[in-house]
């Protein structure tokens, strides 16, 4: 908010009260027909009435019916819905992070086989013990069907990881549209967390001891792929969703989702 805007707000709050709520339903300005949905509701100190100002023409309108401030149970229901929504977001982004970590793990596993070895038992001369280790599979001849299948499988892992990250980035740009500037950095925490998790779990496994160094550049590759996908999703998410909504929704209900346009300083197509 710039200085002029904040001064204007201070001035308008001095005349009427502080913002109490927002218009929660479609309410149209009597003067110009602008939809006041989401506009701030204030209490007029002199009259004690809830009012809302049209941002388009400046006319004041009674707002007692368009807000839930005066309806306790509606307010509580709204709070409950908000908590539910936060939980949905946590599950969506939590699962996204989990799968972004499972894909590089699966990729690493596709190179390995599980082998048993007989080694001298420590402290017991002449005795042997069996240990299990992951080792690299033998590389099939380059022109064989097996080599081609392996390449296809590994390419699929990489493509799915990139695509998943793009979807997560797109969901982030739509659901967390209010995250701007440095708050957007949290989006990149997801692939970071996922790949760090893969690295920690891979290293914690005793049976991968011979492949720890080998795994590092491969996990890093997935981290880069997921960063790329996530960035694409963040950039393209809202434009794609706007396009879909334009096709699926007529203009009036689309106004409920006006934030998807206004956040990018676009006018809602009417
Ligand atoms: Zn108006």
C-alpha cells in the first residue's frame, strides 16, 4: 500500500469506523451497478449502520445484509470452513512434497539390485556372516531391448517428477495467490524438502552404503528438474486456470473468483 492510499484509508476510517467485515454476497451498487462482493464493510459512527463504499463511483450503500458480521453462527461456520480449507491445503502440499521425494528415490532404486554377500565375521576368526547390500545393476548392451526399457523407465521418472512439480507450482499460484515476493520462496521449499528427505533416507539405509556418493548428483538432478517444473507451474498456473474458468463459468459466478484476475492486475472479463 502506498502512502497516498494509506492516508486515504486513515481519513476514511476517521469518518466511519474501522473495517468490520467484507461483503460476502453479490450486492450491486445502486448507482453504477458495480458488484460490491469482497468490499470492506465499516460502521458509520453517527448512524450505527454498517455501510460499504462503492470503489467505482464512491456511493455509500447499506451493508447490513451483505455481511455475516451480525450473524454469529454464519461467522462460526465461516471460521470452520476456513480451518477445513487450511487442512486441505496442508494435505495437498504435504502429499505433493512426499511424492516429489518418492520419485527420485524410485529413480535411484531403478539402478540397483539387492545382493547378499558373505563376509568374515568381525571378532570371530574362521566364521562368516551374510550381509545385504544394494549394488548397481549390470549395464545391458547399449543396443538391447533391456537397455531401451531402462532408459524409458528412467525418463518416465524424470518427466513425472517435473510434471508433478509443475502441478504443485500451479496449485500454489492459484490457492496461495496471496503469497507474493519473498513468501513465494516457500513454494521452492517443497522440492528442497523432498530431495533433502530422499537424501537423508537414502543415507540412513545401511544397505546403500556403497552407493551414497553415487546418489548425490542424481538427487541433485531431480531437485533441478523439480525446481524447473515448479517455476513453470508458478508462472503458468493462474493464466491456465483463468482460461479454464472463462470456458466453464459464465461471467457472474466468475466474479467470486475475481482475485485470480485482480492479483495479476487484470480486469475480470465481463
Ligand atoms: Zn457504484
